C-alpha cells in the first residue's frame, strides 16, 4: 500500500485483485497419534465428512474433512501447540442450529457480539485450537 492509499471501510465489496484469490482450505495442527480424537470432533460432533488424503500425504498422518464450501486439513505437528489466537472464521447458514448441536454434545461455546454486521461464537476443538463460527447479522439473537 502506498502512502496516499487509505484502507477501505470494512463493509466494502471492492476488495479485488488481478489474481482471482480464494480459499481452498484451512490447516490446523493436531498432536501425533490424535487423529481419532479429531475424527470424533470434526465428523461426529461438527458433522463434517472425512475425505481421503492423497497417498503420498496420507503417510504423514492427519485427517482431512469437508462440508459444504469448507475444507479443513488437520496435520500432525510433532511439537504441537494449540492455536488459541489464530483461527479460521467459518461462515454458517444456521448459526443457532450449530450452537445447539455443539452445546447438546457438551462443547462449550462463547458468544461474542463485537464483530459489526455478524453474529458469532467461539469454541475450541478437541485439542484447544480456536474456532470461530459466524453468520451475517440478519436476525440478532438475545445471547449474542
């Protein structure tokens, strides 16, 4: 950014590039040997679908999951430390239904009303990686 170019307002839709950028997946880490715990959280609790890793990458361990327009790769990290600040911001069509599903399965969520234009909550996966789930603020819920 040059000196005379100001940041655009958050609400802008004009943030484009010449490259057609998009997001294919988000990678999160897991400790060695913890694929089954991740499978339980991401497949059984969140309702995502496990997808096969390519054979050359499967040898490294880990787990890949997908649902709708979201793909998450969980990769083994020998010196694992959970991402407690860095996190994916995951768009959700029915935020209240997801919140209910998570709490019904014993997952703690924390509502946060500090993101203008969105309702959102945070939670942590089975290894304390932070996850943010958000939806445009069409119908505001009393708990957010």
